[in-house]
């Protein structure tokens, strides 16, 4: 259940990052670290994974649309 909540928060923050161009580290890392009590390594890894997914979807949008 916690994993689903983490992914939902990550997806919402990813959308905010794509719309505002704010650095992902500012939004994602601290939310995972503070709200989900993740250790630093897991928070950074999760933030990087979600960032990668957002970049793939953005690339697809810019290339094909």
C-alpha cells in the first residue's frame, strides 16, 4: 500500500516538475524523505527512477506530437 502512495506522489510531483521546470531534487527527494520516512539512498533512487519515467514520456511527446 505504501508503494502505491509513493508512486502516486511521485507521479503528481513529476507532473508539477514538467509544468514548472523546477528541479526534481527539490520536490521529490524531500517529500520521500520526510513524508514516507525513506532512507536517503532509497529516496534518491526513487526520485531518479520517477525522473527517468517523466523524461521518457516527455521525449515521446516532443518527438511524435
